[in-house]
């Protein structure tokens, strides 16, 4: 174990800004990408469902 | 003629790849989470403090895997592009476009974490050095691919144009890899290579490899998810799309 306390862990031996800036932005970027692809598939499905419903209505 | 065990060409059709990708992505997402948990644990709690760089070196656990992924994803894009040009398969172009944003993201993260590592260790966020510049070119190649394919309305023609960009641009990948050998550079040489024993502690190496596996599984999961959206967007007028269970109300 490398850390005596939580504050020591967050300080990262004085490199806190650089280490957390790296890990934080990476985590945020991967999370945002995940949300964006989820939204993209959801939006596409919703749009296609609406189009198909409109097609069915115009055929009736 | 004997029947092959799996008919691979079956999965080259978007109609059968769409449900397959839907079944596969959760497994890769689960693997990514597991590898990331193990990798982060080793990165912060098992790997010892570096005797030269103190705790600052821990950036290596995402910097190196992100850089590897940015180069590897580009090679996979070039592979799909070659298949697309050679066999004229529709799915290949969709796979390339599904990979490009993730590859661009890892190229950006490689530069970002590199800047945050360079500042405390070299005293500069950025230097115009062979390794850094060729990685920046890789980011621009990804962005160029995305912009070019987005600018062409006909998806099949967009795929062809994008395939040419990725096949020409793939020359840059070995340039990045060997840049630290070919030119005098501030960037350190490879810590891990195929031919020599790694020049780092075993726990550090394990942390890096686990994070690389996590990024790898993440990339596969997110690309499979994105390719489903791309398939639906492009095949919207096909009968099989109208017959999908999620399209019924």
C-alpha cells in the first residue's frame, strides 16, 4: 500500500493536478462517448419507428 | 463441397451483424469494466512509487495504453478499408466509420495525458518532437477521415474516399512507433518491446497491460454499439429493419 491517508492519495506526491487531470479527463471522455453512442442509437430507433408508423398510416 | 463450420460471409451482411453486435457488446463492456477495475487497483495501490518521477509517473497507466489504442484502431480501420475495397462489402465501411471517433478520442487522450506528463517532467506541455508531432498527425488523420466521410452524401462513395485516407494514412503508424529510434527525441524509448525484456517493474507492467486490455475491450464494445446505429441509419428502408422487434410498437 502506497498511501498513509486519503489526502496523501489525492495529493499524489505533489503531482495531483497532472495525475488526476489525466485520469479524470480520460474517465470523463470515455463516459461522454458512451452516452453519445447510446443517444445516437436511441435517436435513430425513435426516428425510424416514427417513419414506419407514418408509412403504415398512409397505407391504411 | 464441405460445409464450413461457420459461414463468415453471413455476418458480412448488415442484417445479420446488427443482432450479433447487439449480443456481443455487453460482454466486451463487462470485460472492459473488470480489466479497468483490476488495472486501476494496480495503478494506484500495488505499483510502487517511481524512484525518479515519484507519483507523477502513474500517468503511464493511461498514457501508454491510450497511445497503443490510437495506433491499433487506425490499423484496424485500414484493415476494414482494404477489405471494403477488395471485396466491396458494405459492412467494412460501416466498421471503419464506427471505429474512427473512438480512435480519434484515444489519439486526443494520448496527447492530453502526454502534455500533463510532459509539463512536470520536461518542463513543457508540448514540444515539436518526432513522436509528438506524428501522434498529432494521427489525430488529424482521424479527424480528416471523419470530416471527409461526413461531407460525402452517398455512403458508399464516402466509404471509398475514407478507405483511401485510412490506407494512405496507415503509413504514419510505423512512423509513430519507430520515431523514438529514428530521430533524436525528448520522448523516452519504448518501455515494452517484443524483443527485449521490459525495462520496468513487473507490477507497473501488469498495470499497463490490464489498462490496455480495458481500453481494448472498451473500444470493441463502443464500436459494436456505434456500428448498430450506423447500420440502422443506412439500411433504414430495408424490410429487415422494419421487421425488427424494437421497431414494433
